[in-house]
C-alpha cells in the first residue's frame, strides 16, 4: 500500500514539476562555497546522488554543462538540481528543488551534497 501511495505521489509531483529555468528563477534553496575545484565537486555530487536510494529507488542522475559556465547535476525527475561553478577563487554550489521547498528527499540530497564540499 505504501508503494502505491509513493507511486501516485510521484506521478502527481511530476505533473506539477516546472521547468529547470522556472526552478532557477525562484532561486536556490541553499548555496555553498568551497575552495575545492569545481570539476571535482560536480563529479562528487553526481556520484553521491547516483549512489543514493530514495524510497528504495536509484534515480538516474546526469551532469551537464551549465549556462554561463560550470556544470549542473540533475536527477531524471528534475526534482533537485545542483549548479556548480567558479566564482573568483572559490567554487559555488547552488541547490534548487521543484515542489515548493525542502522535503525529506531534498534533505537527503543536501546531506550527500555537503560531503563534497
């Protein structure tokens, strides 16, 4: 029964999901800075999210070029996005979510992301 509820919720959330640009226009949920190289941080987030099971399922996660330079780490449902880019001597990471803010899923993603800083 719980699996059915999760599936129904996933379908409803996917139907309400906005585009990546709309999500970014709302601004990041949280932003970070690190002195680590941006390429390594982006790859670390990619691998951390790929290895993470959410409700027993591993989402497909990809890394792609970010408009304006850097990379975006994106899951297949476009539920969370991490933009990784250079800003002066530091690497910046902006974390975005679809669906109106923080949730238990976004908290799991943020925990994994923080290990890469």
